[in-house]
C-alpha cells in the first residue's frame, strides 16, 4: 500500500510548520494546544529543513538550560531529515522508521514541498489488519492444502471401522 492510499494521509489536518527563526516557545505552545508530538521546520518555499519533537525540547533545550523564549527552532531542530513521497510504500517506511528509531516522517511532493507528516502510529494502524488478513490467508491455504490428506485419513478410518465390524460379525 502506498502512503497516499492511507486514510490517515487523506484525513490529517494541515501540518504544523515553523521557520528556523521562530522561537521554541511558539512551537511548544502550538504543539501543546493541538496535542502534536512534532512540527516541521520549513524554508520560505515550504520545503522541510528540519523537524522538532517533544524529545528535542527535552534534550536540546531543557537539558542544556536554554531559554524557550529566546532560542530559535533552528538551534534545536533535527536537520538530518528523511523525506518520503506519497507514492512510497508504507511497509518500507515503517521498517526504516523502526530500524533507524524515528517516529515522524515528512511527506513531500515532487518539488520537495511539505504536504503531510505521518507518524509511526499512522503506519502501525495499517499493519495490524494486514497481519491478521495475512494470517487468515495462510491458515486457509494451509488447511486447503491438507484438506485432501484429511479426506484420505477419514476414508482409511471409516474403512478400518467397517473391516473391524465385518470381522467381529463373522465371529
């Protein structure tokens, strides 16, 4: 399944984004108000240049004793971004996010402009139904492959019972 085919991709509210020069306190307040775990830092053309998360606030601001009122987001944001396309496969990105230990993935259009922000949770909601479906298919296939074996065993059992009944009646 492609990212663009996810219900969450289509139904999410607009991404919360800021400029590098915006103060941390502004992002903290907006994220708290909307209950967001991350915001994307964009340039003047709406291209992602960084991301800030609750963890960034804790490790790069509070732990270092910086002032949220004066510190620009550019000083604490994560700059090494992974960016996805709406055409990318959900499962591929879920694997990458899990292996590389990040939870938020900016989605960009062909020009590199921000169009969405997906979280690991958005992708995990996809995998549970998929896994259950896969298990059902595997069990059904396995049963059908062995169904003929079950018929043969049942036939042998019925034959054996009939032979025993005939032998017992003959005595």
